[in-house]
C-alpha cells in the first residue's frame, strides 16, 4: 500500500491484554496540574522496568472536572491488577499528595474498584475526614497548604497495551520530525496514551538475547547501523527508525490512534524523508490483538 | 402507578400510630383489607376506616376486591399532629402529607420519598437510613436523632426542612445530610458522629456540643461554647463538590457558592474532630 508516496507494509502490530485506570488530577491552575501529572506519569514508559505504563491523556477544562478547577486526565496501564493497585498508591502518595493544590478523582467507572485515597487518608494521622457526595466517598487530608482532596477509589478496566508502528526514514531528524507530527495528531484521540518520552521510542526490542539474563534485546533487524551485519529489514536508504507505542482502553481506540498518526506522517509526503511505515510483532503467537496496518489505513483511503 | 388517599375524618384526642399507612405495607392488599387494618389509638385498637376515608385512583366497581399490585403512592389529607410514625420503615414509593405530621415522621426511612406539606413534631427522620424526607414547614426537637437506647441516629439519606428545626437537630447523627433553611434550636449537631448538617438561619446555643466528627455548615455567626476552637479562615475546595451535591434537591442551599469559610473544630471536651464551617459572606 502506498499513501502519498510512503509505503505501508503489509504487517501488523501485536498487542497484549492489560489492566488500566484513569485518574483526574486538578489543581489551582493547569501549571500545577501538569506538575502533579508529570510527576505521577514519570518513569512509567514500559512495564518491563517501571511496573506501569502511564501518560497524560488530555487537558480538562473547568467544566469537565469534579471540583470545577483545571485539570488533566491520566491513564495508567499494568499487566495485572495487583501491580496496578500498588503503583497507583505509590505514585498517588509521592506525586499527587505532595504537589501543591493538587486533588485527585476517579476518571473511570467500573465494577472493579482500586484504591485512590483509601489508604492515603492515614497520612492525616486521625485528622482526616471523609465526605459522601452522590454515593462517592471523598477524603480530606489536612496538609500544610490546606487540604488534600481525594476520591476514595477509582475504576479499573480491561485494556490493551503494545499497539505500535515504526517510522522508517532517510535520516534521524526526518524520522523524529515525522514522529512528532504523528504524536501531535494522536494526542487528540481519547482513551489512549503513548507512554515513551515525547511519545516516541528509539530502542525497539525483540524477544530474547544472546545473554541468558536478558529476555529482550535490541531489535537488530531495524537497527540501521547493523544493515550489513545482521538479517536486516531495512533498505539501503533507511538511516533511522522511530517507534510509537500506544496503550488504549479498547481495540478501536488504539486502531484510530494508529490511523491518525500514520495519516499525519503520510500527509508530510516524500519531502519528509519517510519511506516506509511498518509495525512490530512476534509472529502473532504472543499477543491476542493484531492491528493490521492495511486494514487500519484502508479507512483513511476510503 | 396506584395512588391511595387517606383523608382524616375525625378529630383525634390521642395520637394514632400510622406506620401501617406506609406504601410498602399496602402493596398487594385490597381496599377492604386496608380499611380493616387495626391502628393503635391511645390505649385501644381501632379500624383504619374509623379514622380515615380511603380512596384509590382509577377505582373500579370491584376495586375493594382486587389487590393493589405494586407499591402505591400515598396521600394523607387533612393530616394532623396526632398522626405519629407517618412513613415509618418506608422502603419504596412516595408519601405526601397534606397538613401537619406527628412525632417520628419518616422513622427508620430506608428508601423512597416523604413530603410533609406542614409542620412535624419531634423525632422526624429518627433512625433514618436512606431516601428523602422533605418537611415544608417546621419540625420539632431531635430531627435525625436516635430512638431511645440507640447510640446512633440518622444513618443515611437526606432531610430538607424549609422552616425551622427544634433543639438537638442531628443528635448522634452517623451519616447523611440535613439541610435546614430556617433556624435551628439549641444543641444543634450535638453528639454528632458524622454526616453533614446545613443551617441557613440562626443556630441556638451549644452548637456542636460533644460533636465527634461531621460537618455543621452555617451562614450566620453562631454563639459557640469554649470547647469549640477557631482554626481560622480557609478556602476549602471540597465545598464545590458539596454544593454540587445539593443541586439535585429543591432547596435554597443550591445558591451557595463560596468556598471561603471560617473553620471551627471540636468538641474538645470529648476530643472531637467535628467541624463547624461558617461560610464567609
């Protein structure tokens, strides 16, 4: 498939089942909401080393937040509910409780509930108070800047992690510029995050390694400096590859995010230096969710 | 929806226990069975139809033979303050009381709505667990309190009072919301364990007496006793959530917007952590 001279490989991204939650962070202004949210979603690029994958989903206006203050919504993904609960409590305690004027609320409704402020309340040392409004319990914890307000629980839902696509370009600046264009477009899609720095990852991995202790290692087939040394997937004119990884609450959310991201790159055309769009998979044997690039992009073509 | 109307037809010298008039007690009964319900009147039992005229909407010729198939709405007309326990143990449906109500209005109310379009005597919303009780007039002492011997009063639901409340409103209240648009008497929120009480008018002396937890929201400066301690002026963001929760009710409290309050904490006499929030003008 060719879109605006850029080749879309006939391949698919392979993704996995995850558990996810959404938290709404509000503060006196957006600046402090972002400080809290950036801290909470820091060091959360991959479940491999961080426990969770997290990111800022979008900004929220004062009419969209429970307390009428500006805020942002955060999505957090983990391989299991236990890890998700533990990571959420740790990050709430160290990043939101500590951030001036910040408050936290449930951002998703479901039968499965996980603790948001339920245990955090004990920081109040007996001075904490709870309030029940419209069936939801909130905790007010006295802190030095006033009160920290936090909903008791938030919802936990089944989700998908690991949607991805690869940008193959003639230079590193070209690949990065195309990735940035894609991320800008993908940020507008709800229910997804791109957890890596700036939404982009340069160190895509393959399963396994020559070293026994490593269960993942560099994806040598897509490393441009190894074109002559390993079984490469790259043509002679490709000098740089960037990957965008997407976690989302549903299959359609991720597919739509991939579609607008790839479409944004294709709009740049041949002058961008992008030659191909591909995707990472494990032969289809590990992940139950397959995002086929041709199927996804045929919607744009249509 | 079936509506049953009970019209009081005689002057009452003594109180009548009207717990049997609660909608969930009347479901699946025929009009004849309802008319034959025995009510406690003073020291004696009398038939319901000796006190009330009973009517059912959409009545047919054989209405007295057919059972009411669901929980009916109930209207009590010409009601008086001799009618105790109106709406007691209500679990579903709606009661409208057109006139005054006696003591223990909405006793142990679990779900559903009671609207009293007059005044009520003491112990309204006693032991209440859920639902809505709206008193459009004044109410007596121990609003939302506990019945004798119990250590916890109201444990859920919402009480709206358009007029004034007597002494000890919210005594031993454990959970729920009481909003009083008029004045409240002495010892408001006494021995309060949790929940929220709002008063737009004046409160009497000893507000928050032996208060352990919970919130008393005021708009007029109270005369507080020595063991309620001033914690200063603060902006509390949680108040926006509280005000939003008022929006579902027909009350003047929906006009509140200020998150700026003077916070008092107590009662220190019982090591309490309750709060009295005085909304800044």
